[in-house]
C-alpha cells in the first residue's frame, strides 16, 4: 500500500509544498546522499545532449539550477530554468548571483503547462524531475509542443538497476538508510517519498513508449552506474 499519491493534482500539490520545504538543504542532501555521483550523472547527461552554441535551452524542474549552471559554463546558449517550487527558483536566482551567471532566466511554472511559445526551444532537459510530474503524457505533449522541429528532449531519471544484486543494495539504501539520514536535516516524508516514487516510476520501455506516443522519434536509452539512473534522449521530427 503506497504512502503517497503518484498522479493527479494531489501529487502536484504535495510535490510543490515538499520542495518548498526542503529547499534550504536540497543541494547538501543531493550531494551527500548520492556520495557526489549525481554530479557525474549530470555532466554525462549534458555531454550526451550534443549541445550546439547559440541554441535555446529549457530546463524543466530545474531545482536550484545545477544543470543550467553547468550548461552555461560550457556553451554560448540562452537558458530558461523553470520549476514548480517558488523557493527552489529563489535559491536558483541567488546561486546565479553568487556564481555571476546572470544570463540564465529562472521562473516558476508547471511542466505540464509551460509558459513557453510553441516551436521555440532547441533542447529541453529534465533531470530527476520527470518522476515528480503528475501526468507524464500531458507533460511530454507540452515538451513536444515547445521544441522546435529537430529539437532534442533529454530526461535523466532514477531507474530500477538491472542487476539483482545492485537492485537489492540500491533498494536497501533507498528505503532504509537514506530516509533516516535525510530526516536529520529535512522533512522525513520527503525522503520516504523519493524511494516510493522510484518504485512507482514506469519501466524504461514504458517511458520510451510514452515518449514515442507523444510524437518524438529516435528514442535512445543510456544506463548509468549499473542502471541506478537512466538517460532518455529523443528528437522531434523535422517534418
């Protein structure tokens, strides 16, 4: 029996409030609880996108802006970061000032109802946020809408490891250790939600089918660190 709701408006409201509440310790816990490997995952993700200079990028569920900052350091691009949590966006703007990376535009908004013009984005990224979307199909259709023909969709998300041994270790850590450590610093239910949201997240092939059903083509999958996380890439047809 799940503790949390994993679809619909109730999920959306919970996610928004949860990320507002955990925002002060979000970066610390991300790096601490993943042993810093989340930094490697994000860099690998960005490299696989094959970003071209002078492109326009939208990072959905941007959190405190880590993907945006990493991209802006490497490429001459225009970046918009959008997140449903107002406090996450406020922290992202503070980090931008501190890092002197002021060209990135951080805004509050809903990934299922993007305040972005159709056919205006070259690359749309979402890292460890797609799992928190309340309606995957609606979000994917929005992603398709805002991307230009030939544009690239990139999703980085937790997955179920393919190895039974790794899966057992991963689940033990995620379900039993991580929530207890995180509760010292933050809302305890937030880090009970995390492992449960991974359990209820669709399988790799199901995500690919949803992406293709939304109109994308050329879907590719890249597993990282024994399949603990997975990168999904897809393109919007030029036609």
